[in-house]
């Protein structure tokens, strides 16, 4: 991603960049204790090192910068987005740094920590409590964000679910870093899916520049990004009720896995105690798959996964025994139990295009600014309900 330089503060002769120029360039670390002697090494890209604490800083900043360049977002403007997690926090941070009002639409699943972070950055928070037809809140959140965007003059809607710049940010930035850091030993990359930007952008880059690398997508059991039965699940930052537009070509994926809440959370807790690495639930799901793929490759190869954020945001949920017990989830933190569960893990599909669950009409139904245009060149906007 190419940034226009900002003036830098000189601190005793040392040039210091502004906060948003520190997005990207995150480190890659290697696991030491959870892989066997005959396994490929597992390497983890730590996206918590971005200034907003997650991988979502990358697409949020890319989208905002492009809006500024195109005149869609002007000084003093308002940014409106649907997000109960990291993307909203990233936008709130960027809004604070750039002087924008930020309105974030969340739902009851938003954690107290995430709400506190949104408020700390000065964002206005609106809670939606109406579920959509999938039992989640995604559609009702998105529809409200789009309505507010139409009603508030000077507002900008990043629209992470339908904006192709989401995937472009990861294609131009995240994927390039990952491949450069891992080198020729890279055998597989594991990434989770929600709005599709991360998985869509990285898979496209790999197919064009490293087609021999296995690309594995990870979803939550209960999500229907790749079809299947829809039901409630607890893993934050993963899943959707449809295949997102940013994941526009499922043939770029070699395999798809669905991971349960319990397996993902157990992996998080084992990683913290066995490796000293604190991550969020989506990373736990990705770790299960990465360890499984590491068994299939020799010790001279590596399997890379993205650690989307830090576990500090989930201390009162994933890492809290009482919370896990309330949801009937295991408190086990033994590497042996994780290995047993990983051994049982099998792909949900090795032909991902056959599992597609695209809803091309959805953007128009929800009033997205990135909906297909009609013959008059106008975006398809749903009619008001009578």
C-alpha cells in the first residue's frame, strides 16, 4: 500500500512517523512447543502489532485513504460502519487521528472490552437488537448503517462486506509481507473468513505469485459462508450468513475447514500457556487447521497463519473459566487434548466452489453503496417498508 508522506515530528533529530503510518510491517514468529519433529514449522503473523491492535487496521486505513483521495470523505466528515469488533475499532482510531466523527453499529454480541475501546476513541455507538433471518445481526446492522449514510450529509460508508477495497488491501499489503517473510519453504497459508477481505486478497495473491502454496480457508461451525446449516456460534470475527463478495473466486482456495467454538477456544488457551502467545478466537480456529496441515508437510517446510488480533480483548470470555462453563465448553488447556482434536479435524470441502453461498442481490436489498447499479447508473436501494 502506497502512503502519501505526512510531516514527521523530529525528536532529537530522529524522525517519528504519525500513528497511521505504522500500520503494516507486522512481525512473523515461529511456534516452538506445539509441533512435532516430523511436522512442518508453524509461523504466525502477529497483526496485534498494528496500532489499532488488529489486522483490520489495514483495510480500514486503505479504504479511508482512498475515500479521501477521491473526495468521498472530507475534513470534518462522518464515517458510518456496521461492526461489533475490530473493523469498527480500527475506524474509530483512524477517525480520532484524522478528525472524523465515527458512528459504529454494533449488536448484543459486542464485548464490553470492544465497546469500551470504541468509546475511548470517541466513536458514537448504536446497538441493534433485531436479529435477521439467519439468526445473526449482520443484515440488520448493515441496513441501518446504509440508511444513516443516506440520511447524514457528508458521511462516508466504508462498507467492509461489499467494498472490494477490503480485499485489495490484503492483496497489496498483507499477502506481500507474508510471502516475503516466509520465503520458499512456505507450504500452506491458513486464514479465516468473515467479510472475505483477508481470505479473498491473500488467496488471489498466492494464486498469481505462489500457486504451489496450499490456501486453506477457515470458518466457524454454524456459519454459512461455505454453505451448510446455519446456527448460532460464539467465535468472534469469523463467519457470515452468505459468501461475501470480497471472496469472489472460491477456486483460489484448496480446502475449507469449519472449526467448533470449543476447539477454537481450547486452541487459544493452549497457545497462551504453551507458547506465551495471547490471541483471539479466530486465531484459535486458524491454529487448529495450521497444526493439521503441518502434519502433512515435512520439517523443512512451513505453514503460516494470521493472528488477527490479541487475546486481551477476550479475557472476560475465551480466557475466563466461568464464561466457558456457562456455555458448556471445556476448560482443558493441555497440548495433548489439542493434538487429539487436531487429529480428528477433516476438511469441510476440498472443492470450495461447490459450496458457494453467494447472494448477489443482497447488497441492493440492504442498500449498500457498492450495490450493482441499474440501467440508469443508480445504485439499487430497497424501497421503504409501508
